[in-house]
């Protein structure tokens, strides 16, 4: 699963050197383990990641937004269309929570 995640991210230029890469990856797999975490993203996703990496919740959220921006800038909308089957993502940038959910849903189903 993580190899497939890495391949998707690398295909649009989101590499490990981005601070938010590990945050985003952890967020996706926290939701894969327990989808209900999305109902309280700050407390259930961002806070455990902030504790793990010895940073704060605002920094985790900011860096995940950076990952989202790089992802979308480099053709991520095509991946979102493939993952969701919905053309909606060609014209819209998802919120970080939506991006986490899309990836988590995909990996839960596969």
C-alpha cells in the first residue's frame, strides 16, 4: 500500500524532501486504520502527527497544504480523477481533509 502511495506522489513531483510528505502519508494511513478520525481532523489526525514529529498542529496543517498545492500544481488533478472517477477535480483544489479522505478511501478499497 505504501509503495503505491509513494508511486502516486512521486509521479507528480511530491517527494520525501517536503516536510509535509511524512505528515500527509501518516494522515492518510491513520484514516485507513480508522475512518472516523476525519470527523475530528485536528484532534484525531493532526495532533498525533504533531506529537510524533515534535511540532505543532498548525505546522502539520500548513505542511499538508503545501503538499496539496504541489500535488495539484504538478498534475494531481488527473490522479484525483482516476482515484474518484469524478471529473470534478479538474477545476477544483481539494481541502487537505478531502485529499486525505480520497487517498484513504482508495487504499481502503484496494
